[in-house]
């Protein structure tokens, strides 16, 4: 495990194996120092805690009592169970659950804002009246310099933001370039982003190359399920069809109270579902005009 302040002197970097966190706390100097001390203390041994239950964490969540013991593992199972009976393993929410656990350890009196960013899956804290968090959302993976902007204020219910997709760091069953989800907590956002990215799809389409997950990653929790390797050029009609499939699932999640909103991106097209607090423009696209509330 390693930890260090970044060159800006404001943010803390925590890393251990595959886990890489950027931590930020704001408030009085003493409160920030204590928050960072607690973040380091909670992070110490966290990876080992998860590895101890890895075989169970890679199993699909089923009805019944949670078989896991560790607090983060149990939180992953609990959040995944909200989406039953859709296939999902607790590992689909590991990044959000880790971010949430470290953030919870940091919350000392006096902090005005805090965030834990685990590879794009983010847990947020805002004290009443705190300045809003502004988070970039890339709507064109080929042009990451022109993002949309999420503006999440203290009065907004969102405290978790997560992104998934076929062009991300994990395997996806779908074809979305990216799906960014807002939820009341980071683990739920993480699971929802994974499942919505899976849902943006055109099954059996000839322009989409797929491969069994275990051929790409022998220890993948997806086993022999076909994951997306490449997506060829799609027609406007096909892009619309794939985004419609994602929106159908997003609407169901909204109705169940699992998510607050989602931004789905496929080949330059953006689909917004729910209450997404986007500000400004992205790549010439007026995000306000696309907003669906």
C-alpha cells in the first residue's frame, strides 16, 4: 500500500494493487488532516479484506441471506441485491463500495466537502450550503477535452456517480461508449452503470465483435458470457435502437428509485434519462436541450 499528497498539496493518492483512489477533503486545516489520516487508516488492509472473500464476491447474487462477512463485501451484496433478478455479481460494485467506505471513514466535524474517486466511480460528501461539485462527463470518447459537466449541489440527492461501458477498464456485455449514472450512493451507482451499459446493445449484430469473458480474463466473474471487443460503424437507426434499450432499463431503475439519472453515449449520440444536473455544452451539443426531466 502507498499513500502521498499529490503535487497540488490538496488531494491524497491512495494505491494498493488494482485499487487507485484520489481523495479530496475541504474545510479547516485540522479537519482535513484528520480526514486524510482516517482515509489512510481505513485503506490499510482493505484489499486483503476483499481478497479473503473473493470466490463468493465473484458469484451471482441470489435470493436469501448474504453469505459474506466483511463490511464492504456485505455492502456490495446489499447494493447488488437491489437489482435482482438481473444477473450481477458483487464485484460489479466493488469500486463504488470501496470509495464509499473510505469516504465514510473521513467524515469528521468541520469538513465542507469530500470526495473519493476510484477510477471514475465517485463517492461524494457535501455539508449544507457547500459549493457544488462539478464533475466532467466525456460525451465523445474520441474527444475527451470536450466534456459535459455535472453540477451536484448540497440540496441534490446524488452522492454517488459511476461510469461504465464497452470502452472502459472493465468488460461490458453491451456496446455503449459510456454510461454515467447518478444515485444516492456510490455502490448503487456502480451497479446501475454496469447494468445500463450492458443494456445498450444490439444482440447478434454483425458489426459487433464479442468474446467469452474468461478468454480475455481467466478470473473474470462473467465466466463464458460474451463481452464486447469491438463495435463497427452503426446507422442512426441502430444507434437509436440500442439507446432505446438502455433507456427502457433506466426508466425501470428510475421507477424503482434505484437511480436519479443517467447519461448514455454511443457513437456521438447522447441520451439523458431522469434528473441529470448538466451545465454548459459538450462538443457543440446543448446538454440542456437533451435533458429529459
